[in-house]
């Protein structure tokens, strides 16, 4: 493992100075991401059980309206921090930039929320607030990931996920209002950030400078990180727009009830994302080391393994939905959802394509291919928007699934082409 104490940037415990086996990192990230993903799905299930499909649709619209703004603002600083071979910026610079961008994003979310009708203004504002706190926690998880302390990440994710479900359920059950539930989620996530994430970070590491003061001012350091990370922020924003575009069309053409059905089914389809995230996060430090040492053979082999695992996960999800889809939908939501087994199978298929694309995205990020991802995500967005424009009015929710699939396929093909060309340039295939 890279020595993070270089140039006095970060001091850490001696036991952190050794490489951790990939299987150990994967085990911890699997546990944390599994619990967190289950809790994200459980939040939708709680709303479906306590309320109506319309309530689920309002929640989904609040998330969809704020996620693109927050994706741009968060700049994927976690990946920049983890893959930075020289650790050019101290952790507090990454943290301060994340805090600054989250504050700026709140202004944009306010501008989005104010023109909305009825109670959607409050829903959008609170959905943005609870996600902004999540992204502040994320930069601390990036520090833990760089130190390869994946158990810290697992505990943080599990704690936030479990108490978020409990808080949302209590707020909606006690008052019948989604805004109260979202406010409770915001409060408990802020508590985890302050008590656990910040506390453990300062216990494991100390962030004061130990040596000559940096030559550049903090403003210059933040600007340098911003310039490096901005392409990834654009990638995430455009990717989020591509993912949510079918939802926008569904909300416009089909209404909140249909959007609630689609979001509930989609949340089951994306449940396997916890494995994808665990694989990608666990493999990123190793991929970054292959890149830093110019070991393209090792990089290619690990990338191919990741893509194959993504394909296998997608195939298993499709098979499971065909065998037990109706029972699962009826059990975890309500009987009315069971008639959408076909939609679930379609979403499992297109999500499997997305799993492969996500894992190749981790490989591109580890190879510091930041700017190259922007046109890929633009192509994905255009594919999703064009397909949704024609398919949703004609085929309803199956058309929305087609929109998701078109965007994922465009991303996957583009990533495969760019990674292959990059590897071939050295002639080491």
C-alpha cells in the first residue's frame, strides 16, 4: 500500500502501512454495501407499506430532482482522493472542497424546489439536504478507503442505513407526512456524520501539517483539486440525468402513481448494486497501483474479472426475477405490485448491463481517465432521452425500462472501446 505519511500529509497507525488482501477489502465492503443497499430499498418498501404508490412517486421525484445537482457538486472527490498517486492535496483540502460544493449545491436545489407545486417544494428541499449530508460523509469514507480500512466504511454505511429506515418509517407512521420522515432522516444522518465519521477520522489520522508549510495557498490547492475533479463531477451529473430521464418522462406522461410503481420495481432491480459497489471499491486501490506502476497486464486481467462478475450478477438477477418475481413484489410491497413481474425482469436485464458499465467505470477512474468519461455519459444521456421520448408514451413503464437500458448499453460500449484503446497503446494485451 502507498505510504500516506509522505510529505507529512497524513499520519496514521503503523498497522495501516501494509497492503490489505483484496478478498478482505471485498468482504468488508460487501457487508457495508449490502446493509446499506438493503436499507435504501427498505426505505421505498416502508413508504409503499405505510402510504400509497403516489407517495413513493413523490419520494422518487424528490430524489430525481436533486441527484443531478448533487452529483455535479460532489465531483467524485472520493475517487480522486483514493487514486491520487502522490496525494497532491491534504485530506482537509478535499474535505473543505466537498463542504464548499455542498453549500453551493443547496442554492441550486432551492431554485429547483421553489417553483414546484404543493408539498413538492418541501420534499425536494429535504431530499436534497439528507443527500448532501450523505456526500459529506462520503469524503470521510474516501479517507478510510485510501487507508484500506474498509471496516470503518462498513460500519458507517450500516449505521446510516439502518437508522435512516427507522427514522423515515417513524416520521411517516407518526404524522402521515413524507416531509417529516425526510426531516428525521436528515437528522440521523447528520448525527452519524458528526459522531462516527468525523470522530473515527480524527482517531485514525491527524490532519495537521507536519513539516514545511505548503507553498500554495489553500485557495490554490482547492482550485487545483477542483480542476482535476470537475470532469468527474460532470460525468456523475450527466450519468445521473441519464439514469433519471426515464423517470422524468414517466412522471410527465404517466403520473405519480406510475412513477411510484416504476421506482419500487427499479429499487429491487438495482439491489445488486451493493455487490457492484463493493467490487469496484475493493478493486480500486489495486487498479490504481497497477496504473501507477504501468502494469497494464495486471490492470487488464482485473478489469476483465470485474466485467465478468457484473455480467454474472445480472444474469442471476434475471433468472431470480423470472422464478420468484411476483412473490417478491407481493411480499415486500403490496399485492398490486405483483402484476409487474415482466417489468421487474426487464429492469433486471437492463440493470445487468449497467452493472458491467459501472465496473468498467471504476477501472477508467483508477486509470485517471476523467475527461474521457464526459462524452461517454453524454452519449448515454442522449440514448436514454431519445429512447424514453419515443417509448414511454407508447409502451408505458416498459418504455421507461427501455430508456434505462439504452443509456446503460451506450455507456458500456463506449467504456469498453476506450479502455481497449488505452491498453493497446502500449502493446501489452
